[in-house]
């Protein structure tokens, strides 16, 4: 007779370490085994998904169930997280369960996550775990109205500010790389002003400036180089942070007359200041 793990206890935290490890390992084995064993393990998780998601070992079991169970079973398990998204977003364990939900379920079945985040988006996009959920939503559900509202209201409008934030800059760069064309254009439009220089000079913003020269259109990149040339592009070329944006612009594969003209102007400025660039460790 196949030995089955006991059903999840009311209080997972009250288990001894040995019992906890045994239950989690047995459930994980059944989930990975497939067939009736997987279905039975998933049934034992029903009603306890929230409790297990916030547990260091239990969250791995829930993620495995979401990844390997049939779609309707996975959707039923994930639905138990409704009403708990804010707490899960801020949890070092449960945030991975939210991310897995977004990754493996169709957008319409994971949309409740984006819908709930709308209520605390200002905090979530700036949170060390919350920014991860934003990135997964951008990768997998950008076409869904709930995610589109998040990007338009909470990212694109304040892209310059978010670009200089320790965690939120990942979200802005992610939109530039993985977002829909209209979302990319909105973020670029927010960056292409005098704030772009501040973004490039910032320790976090420089990664967003680099992403712009990797993923924006050639015309947008031309405007970006023009903005960077406006104050003193040589000064930016020797800046500890901004020099990486200048390098990204020079390495860009963008092809349009405006971009080529702006790059030629930048190169001319560098030629005049060659001695200064050679003397600086950040110089080109």
C-alpha cells in the first residue's frame, strides 16, 4: 500500500521540523509523480493554499502544484489567494506563489492579482518583492486590461521617478524590454525630457537608460541622444553612472538618419575632448 502524507494541519507552523519536512517531501513526490497521486495531493492542498503559500517549505509545494496540475485544478488552487494578494506580495515566500500563478495560468485566471494590486500599486512597484510580481505580469499578461491599467497608471506616467528607485527601476526596464508597443512608447515619452539626464546619472536609472537604447525605436533613440547632448555629453561620458548610457547609445544597432546624425555629433564632441576622456577611468 502506498503511504500517503497526512492532510495539512490547521497550523503548519506548529509542526516539528522533521514532521514538516516529511509532509512537504511526500506531497512534492506525489505532485511530481502525476496521475491519481497528484490529484490526491492537490486535494489535500485545497482550503490550505494560503497557509502553505506563506510557509518557507509549503510555498514550494504550492508552486509545484500550480505548475504540474491540470489547468482547472491549478486555477482552483490559485483562486484561494483572492483577497490575500497584498500580504502575499510583501511575503518573502508567498510572492513566489503569486509569480508562479501569473506564469502558468491564462491571463484571465490570474487577472485577480493585477486587479488587487491596483489598490496598492504605489507601494507594490517600489517593494523588493512587489516589483517581481509587476515584472511577471508585464511578461505574461500585458494584453489583459487589468495589467494594462497598472502599466499605464502606475508605471508609464511616473517612469522617470520610478527609474531612480532601488526596486521600481526593474519594472520600467521590463516594460521597455517586454511590454506592448503602446506601453513602451508611453514609458519612452515619459523619459524623453530633461529627466533623462537625471535618470542616466542615477545608480539605478542608468539601467533604464541602457534598456532604452536596446529596445526603443530608432527615432526615439535619436531623440534620447539629442537630449543627452543638450547639457554636456562629454560630462556624461565621464560620469560614474551615466557613462554606461553613452556606451549603450554608441553600441546601439538603431538605423535612421536622425539617430546617425546625433551619434556623429556626439562622436565629434568626444574627439574634441579626447584627452579628458583618456584621463578618466570612465571615459570612452
